[in-house]
């Protein structure tokens, strides 16, 4: 019976062992509905008292997936801390640099700009204001 050669037992076992590992690698790098955080909040987020972010300072609010910075003139800026590479929530702020533990992307917490790949898209800017003495970030559009 001519046809395709039958793979060896070793080839079959190697393929079976590699398939789950390859699938995990692809799943880890793909955003989606598999637990990745949404890029922006779905409702306004109360981040705390207005005094929690001093002029010239930046503060990470990991529970809300938001970072807020206050310029020297007192104006506020907020960004989602969901990495634009794979949707991982960023939990590390070093000075004014956000570092994603998933794949090493880095962002400027004051501008949202990418400082280090693999991310290539800046963080999502969020509307932020002070309401009744509280810093509130909104989903925006």
C-alpha cells in the first residue's frame, strides 16, 4: 500500500507534548474575553480624596486600573493601566514609569506614551475631575 509514511512514536509524542504549550503561549499574548481587563472603566471610579495626588506627583490606583498625575499647575490627567499589548492590568509604578509584568511593556504615567515595547499603542486617556473633594475618573467615549 503506497502512501504517506507513518510517523514514528517519538514524533507523535513530541507533537502531543508541544501542542498544549503552544496554545498557552498564544493565549497569554491575545487580548479578549478570557479575563483581560477592560481598557477603560465601565462606570465612574472614585479614586480617593483630592489631596492624595500632590502637585507634580503621580499615583497608581491598581484597584481601579487607573493612574493619575497632577501637573505643577494643579491639572489632573488619568490613564487606564490596562496594557495595550495584551490587556494585562499594570500593577507597578516606578517614579513616573508604569511597568507591565506580563511582557515588559513600559509607559509614561504622565502622558500614556509607550517607553518600551512590545506595546506600540499608548494607554487610553480617561476623563478625570474632582467632584466634592474626590478624584473621579470616567469611562469617557
